[in-house]
C-alpha cells in the first residue's frame, strides 16, 4: 500500500483557488450585472436626462436663485 505523493503547496493553492472562485461566484450573483445591463441603464439615464432638459423652461436656471416678488401693497 503506497500513497500518492502530493505536493502540499500545490494542494493548498488549489484549495484556495476553489474557495476564491466560490466566493467570487456568490458575489457575482449578489452584486454583479452584465456589461450590457450597465450600458442599457446608462443609456436610459441619458435619455431621461435629455428629455428632462428638453422640457425645461428658458431662464429657469437663472430665475431659481431669485426670491419671489410678493409686494402686494
């Protein structure tokens, strides 16, 4: 009965890689999004911002800082 010779350093590294891959897989499922999902969201946000800017009144940005005139004397 002879046992197989195992390089302990390689065995530890293999075990560490497997644990790291398992943790990475869990994180991908928990936090990850595909590149396409990120690009789609960025495009939708840009479209929403463009539509919002298109509906702004002219001079609204400059009038926002001025107080309202309520002098009804």
